[in-house]
C-alpha cells in the first residue's frame, strides 16, 4: 500500500523500531467504497458483525451515507494531523 501511496509510515518518536502507519489522502478516498461494502453486507448478509461496525452505523443512522462518509474522512484527517503533527 505504501508503493501505491495509499498508506505511509513514520517512525515513532519514542521508539525508532516502531513504525506508525497512516492513510494518505488517497487512502482516505477509499473510505466510501469500504463503507458501502460494509453497509451492503449489513443489509444483505445474515451474520454477526463486529461491534465497531455496528456502532458506526448506529451512531450515524440519522445521517445520510454521504454525510457519514464525509464526517469520518474529515475526522480521520484531523486525528492524523494531531497524532503525526503534520
């Protein structure tokens, strides 16, 4: 994924042996595809989903898919900036 520019890494400030991977803007652009795949699966498959997926859809049920996608992309970018000090 690094070769394609979807994700990159930085070395941890506290332990240079540890790589911290993060999504680039290109990687963040994949969120709508993944979101729609999970949303389709939750609607059409009879299986139990991980709590994190259930929570995401429950938390955002009053928003449109586009609003949910945009909010999550923006939130990731903000957190990435905070954590990696871009």
